[in-house]
């Protein structure tokens, strides 16, 4: 069993846990911008030469427990939502690294008990 290597990997896992603890609000999904036309035939959004659509409107789409959802996001909330999306990506990446390291630690540890 490669004790030194295992200790190194465990150290990396510890640092990942610390980083995860530092993450606050998060949410999965992706944010999109939309521009719409309305029902008023005389509106600027229907101008034949220079139509100017309404918007942007923001919405977030995500899947939780097998269900896809879309929610509107108010303009003043966009910055916060972007931050939460970034946090979620960070969280996923860290968990992924943790899993990889953990698999490696498991393999190295078990080598100590395996007779070849
Ligand atoms: Zn319009």
C-alpha cells in the first residue's frame, strides 16, 4: 500500500471539502434571454422596417427529479442567479474531483490487503 500517495490524495480531498463548505446558494440550469412580439398591430415590435422586439426577458431552465422547469427571472435578479449557476458548476466540478480521488484512494488502500 502506497501510504504516501494515499495521504496526498486524502489531503486533496480535504481541500475539496473545504472549498465545498465555502459555497453558498447555488442552482442548476441555464439562463436565457428572450425577445418577444406583442399582440398590438401598431406596436414598435411590428414595425415593418425596424421592428424592435420587447425584452430582453430572462428565464432559467433546469431539470430536477426528472422534471424540466422554466421560470422567469426578473432583470434585477439576473446577476444573483448567474452567481448561483456558477456556484452550482463549481460544486459539481468539486464533487466530481472528490469522486475520482476517492476511487483512487479506495484502489490504493485495498492493494494493501490483496495478495498477488
Ligand atoms: Zn409590441
